[in-house]
């Protein structure tokens, strides 16, 4: 499905406590990504289902080989898993084409966390956004962006596009959200 240009917005009106939560999100996302990358390196498993069985403690599965202990929402933790899997799949794809490359390295810098629509983030028609960091810990902000990007969000609310994942980016002291949208198939017909 084709993607369109990802609108990018500065998160406006965030408080010091919100900045601390966003920084926690970036650091914890990196830690979880590195955890999954280590599991993939040690086991060779790329199946998301099998990785969940190796890492996630549930009522039925109390003893797992590589337990993940994180306060991130399960959905956001799974986004970190997916990002690690994608990096390793890209590595294998490049190797199959005889392109010399190394296995993905652990990240020591923070990573731009990926969030899914609804569970991880939600944009409202009034151009405010809610970012879920962990249970009952939310960041609320206003979107500040170009007129074109704001119009794309309006079109998404009029069903021209569907909201997909988004990434939180930090540049200097500012935080941004980059939103991935796809054309709504019903509007293309």
C-alpha cells in the first residue's frame, strides 16, 4: 500500500514532566530494541509470535527464556520488537544480494520510538495529540506544523487517509511526531 509524505509536527505546549516522559520513552524503547536484537542474534528467531513466546510472561507462561520487563505499553514494546526484526531482515536481504554488511549493532544512542495509532498515539481533530508512554502516563501536546501538513491531517479525518504508526523524534530541545499515513482504499475507488 503506498505511503504518502509523512507529516511532521513539533509537539507544542509540553511541560517538563512531559519531556521527562518522552525521554524515558526514547531510552526504554532503545533498551527493549536491544533486548530483542540480542535474542535474535542468539536464537536466529525472526518470527514475531515465537519471539513473544520467548519473552513475554503471561498467566500461562511464567518461565520464559528471555523475559522482558518493561513499563512500556505492550503495543509499544512490540513496535521495538518489530523494528529489531526489520533491521535483521534487511541485513539478511542485503547479504543475499552479496552486499557486504554487518549484523545490526546494539544502539547506544536513543532510538526514535515507533508508536501505533490508537494505543501509542492519537491525534484529535483539534490538532492535539495524546502519546501513551506507559500505563496511565500520557503526554498531551498541540501539533505545530506547516499548513500543508495540517491539511493532510484534516484530510485524514475526512477519510482520505488512514493513520498508521508514528515516530517521536528529538532535535535539540524540541520533540516532533512524524505520522505515517496511507491513502484510504475506499476513497481511491
